[in-house]
C-alpha cells in the first residue's frame, strides 16, 4: 500500500494543501473545526509526515530539549512532565539531556542539538553553561532558562524566588531555637543554590547572628556517593550542627540516611530542612520538612515561553516558594 501524502490529507479533509501545511508546521492559526477535519484525515490515512525533509529545507524539527545538570534528581522529572504536557498539546516532542554539570557533555549537547535543528531548549540556569546556551541561540534555537542566568542574560526565564526560599528555611530553624546551624550544598554552578544560601545568610544576619559562624559543606558532584560523603563530613564537624538547611531534597535525604546510620535522633539531635518538596520528602523514614516549589508549573510555564509567538519575552515574575513542615524539624 502506497504511503499517504499531504495531498491525500488535504483531499480527505476537504481543505487546501496550504492549510494542511500551515497546520503541520504551525505557521498560522486555523479554526478548531478545520483542525479536527485534518486530524481525522490524518488518522484515517495513517499519514506520517517526513520531518527530515522539513529540516533539510531549512525548517526546525518540532523538538524541545530539556537540559539538566542532575538527571538523578526527581525534582526534574516533575518539571519535565510539565514541559511534556504542553509540548504534546502543541505537537512537539521533548528530549532530555543530562550534562551532570560536565563541560564536555555540555559541548556535546550544544553541537548535537544545533545540528538537529531543535526548536527550543529549556535549561537550568548555571554559571557554567553560558557557552552551551550561547551556541544554541546563535544557531537559531529558542532558549529558556529555569532560574535566572547571569546578570544581563538575554534569555527569558521561569524563576522561583530562591532567596526567599533560603530565608524561610533558615528562619524556621532559628525560630525553633537553633543557633549552631549549617548549610549542606551542591556544586554551586547552579544560580539557585547560590540564592538559597544567600537567603540563609540573610535570615541568620537578621536574627542578630554573625554570618561568619554559619557553617557550610558542599558535595563535590551531583551523585549519590558525593552527597553521602558531604553528609558524613558535615556530621563530623566539631561541634556538630544541631540543624542543617540542605540545597535540595536529594541531599537532605542522603543526610537523613547518614544521620540515622550514625545513631542520631531526628529532630532531637539534628533537625533537617530540604528544598524542592519532591515526592520522596513526604515518605522518607523521617518525613522531611522542605521548601516547596511548583515543579510541574515551572516546566509548563517554561514550555509556554519557549513556544510563545512573542518569543523572546521578558523574564517571568518569580514563583513564590513556601515551607512545608514535617517531622524532620
């Protein structure tokens, strides 16, 4: 049986060839009734368009790339779901790229995605991936960041007020009477981590405390082994902190596991606050107090920005985080 063509779709849908082309390429808005007729014709004919031909003719593939620095963090899975739902609604496909925060992997993806002529890239804002994003934008790719990029960044962004998030996390521990407090961080290339720590410092200072006394330990890499090693290092401090704010929930859960293994009582011996409110936070052995982010909404909004007819648009007003108090504090 011969493969159906775009002409066949136009004939069955009783529309012009140009209308079908506009529908497939998203060039112009068409009525819902016309869209439904074309969809019905495509289903009837089992039509599959040749995207490769479109790319060779100078068009863009209908692909959105989601670039993350830590593919093992469940936070990004829910963000990805928000991106994918909007992408599917608009006839796009999402591919995920895990850089693990490594420059060589970033360069590889920048080259590959440019050659694929992807339509848009959504990436976590980072001080280290400016080269990647610049390369993609210069090749004609739409770029949107999660979190604010460097000052003067040309990319539209979807943001959470992480400064506020760090402030309320630290403030919560100070309200509970803790003074020997620490911050357990991740590789600080991500602007979000810097903002969260800055918020902690601001809350510590506002309480009349000396910010130089705020302890800090960072994981070397975004890996389970590195998180566990950093957790053991912060627990080995003498004197040991009585409470710790963590840069994200996966680090907080690693810390909780190491603290339990060391025989510490949570929160009697050690109070822990995470960040992100991933699903695992609520079902941890000691349910985790954490700062909630609207993960799905972040992804959905980023995809809307990436496909906006008005791209590029101004940076979106930040989402506001909130504290979720559970047993770990």
